C-alpha cells in the first residue's frame, strides 16, 4: 500500500480592511462576476456572532475573507482600475466614507 501525504493548508481569516492588491486580484479571478449565496461560508466566531466569508486558496493557504458591502465595492473598484491599466489601489478610508453616505 502506498501512503498518501495530505497537504495541510494554513487557514487565515481576513477582514476587507487588511486586503492587499494580491488578495483582491485572487478574489476578482475567482469571482469575476461577483459571488453569490452558494460561495459564502458561514461560521460563528468566539463572540458567538455569525460571520460570513468567501474562500480563496493559494498553494499553501486557505483565506476566508469576511463578506461585507465594502468588500463588494473594493472588488469592483479593483477590477475597474485594472481595466484602466492604472496601478490598482485600495483606499479603505474612501470605501468607509462611501458606505456611510
């Protein structure tokens, strides 16, 4: 019998505020048309609050990125800036301000 070695992925929970352009790129690649309810992973945190996330994987890490209106806006802004051939950027303060309006 052959022994198979399973690769254990590091699991990381990320808030949208801590997303860098690499993570945004992974999100846009995986969900080019946005994500829907089937893509959402739900769990309860230590405070017993329900948290909704979408999962993105790299070779060694599974990222759970917390879902929010601001995440959707960040993905859309990133995709638009990529299409403009400009250097993509993420301005968390601008996203927060637009959500408050």
